C-alpha cells in the first residue's frame, strides 16, 4: 500500500465544519473528483464521511476523528474508541496526533489499537523530536501535519525543514500542512517526502475564495 502512495498526492477531503459542503455524500463526491484528478489516496475525517467514501472507492484512506476536549489540546484521534471506529469503517491508515502534549490516552495505547485492528499508524508530528519518538515507538508513517499548530502564530507556508528531518530518519514520510500550490507539493517531494497531502486548496472552496477576495481587496489600482 505504501509503495502505491510513494511519489503521489493524497487529498484531504475535509469540508469546513458546518459549512455548505459538510455532508457525507458531498465528501464522497469530492473524493471521487480528487481520484479522477490523479490522487492516489485520501485523508478523511469522521466516521460518517469515512463510511461514505469507503463505499465508493478502494484506494488507501487515512482516517481520523477531530474532537475538541477540555482535558487536552490534542484534537486528532485522541481516544481508543475512535481508533476502533475508524478501523471498523475501513480506514487503511489511522492518523493520530503524536505531539508531546497532555493527552487522555497514552500514544502507545493508540498505536497498539491501530495495529491490533490491522491498520497502519500515522503519527501527526510538529517537531523532529516527536517524529523520532514515534518512529521508535513503532509508527508506520511520520507526517509533518502538526508543524506550526502547537503554539504561536501559524506560518504561511509549509515546514519543509521538518519534512527533511522526518525523511532523514528513513521512515515513510508524508508532507502535510499548508500545501496550497503544486510548486509547494513538488518542493516537499524534493525535500524527501514520500507523499504529499493537500487539502484546503482542493476541497475547501470557502478558503480558496477568501484567498482571492483578500488579494483583490488589498490590490491597488494601476493609476495609468
């Protein structure tokens, strides 16, 4: 499965929560359109969305569940029953937040549950140290997903330095996080990534529309 993803694009079909496109049937349609465009895999959030997408394709799916909790800043698949639900709905890979922060369930327990269910485990990391810890623990995939999202201002562009560091460990590395142009995705591959996840630029038209609207609003007219 990982060989089939190597050197390819993975599309994250995650609509804006509560937005006009936040319905499982629309997520499934986005997934099919992404595959028609050349994507080799998908990243899908939520059990209902995962079930809808699994019903229309057999390509590798990275499954995750995002939750907001008072007892932890960790949002990506922090609980064992979420792991079990994702595996039951057909996720080939389960992504979990692997950052070094307070969490309700030990990371090792989540990893064991993923492997027990027969899926591969992806560690969404923010730093090189977290990647090394996840690799030593036995995660199958390291992702740069959380770079820039664990405190302070969020950078504009992707973290290619983290991609290089994770790839240098010899692990299967997925570049993810603020890949908004084809040039940025290509740069990640040159930096050593095995695959690249793109999301908002493809499946969140609200965000893309805002980019254009803000650029137009901030542009000055040529006085000539």
